[in-house]
């Protein structure tokens, strides 16, 4: 294959005693004429290659059915009204609905009505305590900039907005719906150049007034990369503010009594732990924390008595489990009137539900009706009631909602089920464990079609391994289309995720990041050893931090897999902090500004691990030009490096899209991307369908 010409610069830097070459530095600048010309040539090359893939149209047709399966979200209850999202087959985006107390439903917000081109996404939403007002956030073209609006729920009238610079902003309402707390970045002219994405503050805002007159609540003098959270109690007395620098697995927490002086007082500051705090309807301060308990616990304290805020004074309601990670809770009224906790625990990446007494007397019941899968959330009306709603999905079930009642604690019933366009293939799920280089067991889900032909078969191994993200069972049109065509889809629960709590996360970050790559390689070897596949039939796939994962896999173990899909990846780990949101991730990876940490990064940075004359596998990079999290420059640079270095005939291709970003997208855009990815993997692993 003749690749577009990419001049190699004789650029070498000496950083903290390390000699670091960067021959494709010019590809960092999309405005450079050389970059523009090279990118256009890559588009033409990739377009021709994609058009020639034999299963591309077949995958696109099947994915159009499977992706268009509907999805329903867990309802948020406010004063008898239920707010939730729903996407039906054929819809490009989910709509936000409200269900009235009499059961009637209506759409409050449809992104396609706002923007028929489909480039506008609903980023977040929050109803007022009375359910009569709704704050919501929109962004366009994948930029995730989140403009904040407020509407009247009864009339649909827009009451406020847009307020810009609200990316990643929580909203905490005060009773009455006239005021709210939110997070907004400082204006660009008030911050240093190239820091416009940072410098957040917590503000108090009165609906309908100019946001430039909002009251500053917290954040002055904080680290520029700080993210903030805000929560209020239903009675409006208590405000909780939290702060974390970037994605660090620790936060500071303050509590304010708004009925008195409103001053924020330290609940947890300068502690290497995470704590979520809120004041519930029983008047107690609830604390869900990994402080001294890496698999998390739920405890209570007295918000009015700071002496009870110290961890040794907390009273456990749901203590740390021996084998499960506490991930979510909902407060409900028990059949006898006493308060109960519906708790979600994850065990080997599969969720369990149980019921606990809120007085700390222990577990009361198991919800045995929950089948193996994932709970996406639990919710209950903040004013009380015996019912909770549970979001559920598994490998072949689109997101749906189940109803649970304290009167029959072992049972669950379907409350709302996502519609499916066409038949979903029946699948068989096998759970198995690989053994990593240091002897650590690594859990895998292996999905194949029921009654599929004998092994070995073309197999996709998917992973992530970072930022405390757990890969639990979930409906994936891409996985189902691959399995239906006769392949195997495997998901590895690597260190760096949250599958086994904070210790598991920290075993895969910073100087221990290599553990993640070792786990992934072990998972691939295990699939081969167990006869599921062979190395020429194995493909690996990942995106974002998972793109770094497969980038490390292909440069460290080029013979592990025959094909790689590397999507929206981080790949130049020496310069990643200079672009997008990179500086917010240096607690996860380390910083190149520190001599020791630069050594960690250079040890695995895929861009710096390319070796001339190596037979690299087939690689498809997929990038999104409006990605404001991970800059597409990473994929451009490694694509050029691999195209220059590889000695094999396997292609190295760069597929890019415009007007989409790192996160949510229209369904039709998802189909096109997924079809190209699967067809590419099929062509290079021997999957014929």
C-alpha cells in the first residue's frame, strides 16, 4: 500500500535526561498546510479501502436494526412527576419526557426539534424539587460546551438561558425553583491563554437574571483543573460542595447550613479518598465513601454536629463488603414504615441488589429476581415511598427500567422496556479468568451466539482499564452484530477500572499503568490458549483511554492480534497534557514535567515505541475532528509513524469524522462508524459471515 508522504523531522529533545524524538510534530497543527494535505490524502486512501471491504454493507444494514433498538432511562421523581429519557427505533437522539401523576406523558425536549441536522445533544438535565421547572444543557457539533437553559415544565416556555461555559456543570435547586447552584468557567478574557477550558467556579443563580451577576459561592484560588459538584437538601437548608482536581480519585467536601450563616465548612479536605455526601429527608448526613474502605461503604452522621463528621464517628448503614463494590443506593420506606436502603453491589463486574435497614442493623433481604447484568442506576422519590426504579441491561437487553417495592423485596417487575427493531440474536455468555504477568486473575466476559460453529473463531477483545471505569454487561449493537456473523466478542475487566474497588483502580494507574497492558495481553493469550481463537483470528479494540490500551498492545506485542481498531486515542504520552483536557488526567497517568513520571510515560507511550521494520498488524484509527477531550493529533502522529515503520502488508488507515466529538452522537453516525470498524476487523481476522 502506498501511503501519503509524511516528512520526518530531525526533531530530538532532551527532557529530564531522556532523548525524545518527535519526527511528526508538524502533524499536531491541523492548520499547517502539510497536515491538511496529508489528511486529505489519508481520507482518500481510507475511503477507497473502506469501500472495498466485503462485509461493510451487510454490517451497516444489521447495525441499523440493532442500534435502532430503543433505550429508556431511570426516572427522576419530583412531586409526583417522573422525568426520564426514551429513544424509540428510528430516532436519532433520545427525548426527555415527563410522566404526570395521572400517567399521561409528553415530550419536554427533543434534540432533533432543536437541531434537525442531529448535531445537537442533550448533555444533562435536572428538575426542580417541585418538578415545575427543568434545567437542561445542550451542546452542538460534539464540542460538549453545554449551554444551560431553564424551562417551565407545564408550558414548555423557556425561562432562562442560554448560559454558556457550563461544561460538566451539576445543577442543585433551592426550594421554590427561583434559584439554583451551578458550575461555570470564568470568561476567556479572565484566564491565561490556552486555559479557557479550565478555571471553574460554583455560582448561585436566580432564574431569569443575567448570569454575569451571579453570586460566587466557591472556587476562588482553586487549581485551574478543578471540577466541582453541588447538592442541596430538599428542604433547602443544606448545601454540599465537592471538588476534585482533574480526574484524581480524591475529593474535598464542604457542607453549608444555608439557614444560618451559609458558610462552607470542611467535611473532608486534603484526604486521599472519595466521599459523596448529601442530607436526606430524614435529616441525617449520608456519606458514601471509600475512605479507609476501598470497596466503599454507606454511613451517616449529623449535619448539625461537626463532631460526627470525622470518619471514626460515622455510623455504618451498609458496611464494606468482602467481595462486592458498593456502587449506588436509594432510600425507600419499608413496609413497617422504617427507612430502608436499596443497595447495588458489583461482584466480578456483575451487579447485585440487596436491602438494608437504615438504622444500621444490617442486611434485610436479597433481590433474587435480578438476573446477571448491570444496574445503571436506582432512584426513588425524595419525599418518600416504598417503591424504587432500577435501570437494567445485559449483553442482549437494551436499557430498560424495573420496578421494585419494599412490600415484596425479592421481586422485580418490568416498568418500562426498550423496544427493539428486529430480532436480537440469542447469545451465550461465558465468564472466565486469565492470569496476568504478575499472577493477578483478570475476569473476562466471552460472548458468542448460541449454537455457533466450533472454535476457534474470529474474536474481538475489548478493553478500557482506567479512570475507575468498570466494564459491566451491557447491550452493544456492535458486539451483537459481530457475534451474529459468527464471531466471538470478549470484554476484559482490567486493572485501572473499578470492578474491584479503588485498590483495583490504583493498581492500573501512574507507575503501575503497565499492569493494564499486561492484563490485556494475558486476556488475549488466554482466549488463544482456551481455543476460542488464534492469533491470526484475534482483533483488539478500544477507545479513548482504551485507544491508549490497544496502542500499547500493538507496539508492545505486535504479534498478539491480527487487527486493531484504535478510536479517539491518547498515544503521545509525552505531550498529551498540552492538548484538549489532557492536563486533567495527569493524576491518572503522571506528568512529563516530572523526571520520574516522564520515565513511566516513555516506558509505554505508543508513539515512542514504534520500531522500524516491525511487522505491525492491520490498524484502523478512528478520530473525531470536534473532539475537545482527546485531540485527533494523537492518531495522526501514530498513523504516520506506523505507515513509515511497518514491514507487513497489513494496512494502517486513518478514518476521521467532522461535526462529532468524543461523546454522544446521532444514531446514524454510530451505524456508519461501527460498520466500518467491524468490516475492517472481519477482513483481517477471516470473519466471512
